[in-house]
């Protein structure tokens, strides 16, 4: 998974001309997006495990 909090991304947000509130909102949105991606990856892994277990039962 890519890290959405790399230095270039954060530097671009902080250096933007937007108000501080907008910068904070962007960082929070990135954090939430990263969490969603992590949860999707976990769900996919669990799905693979379940499929493998079902295949072994047959």
C-alpha cells in the first residue's frame, strides 16, 4: 500500500495558499482514505483465507 502521508504530499498541502482549516481538512481526508484502503485490504485477505478454507473442505 502506498503511504499517503509522504513528505511531498504533506509539503504540497502545507505550502498551498488555502486557509489552515482547509489544510487540516485535506490531511484528515487523506487519513480517512488511508484507513478505508487498509480496511479493504484486510477484508480482501480475510476473503482469500475463507475461500481457501472452503476449498480445503471440499
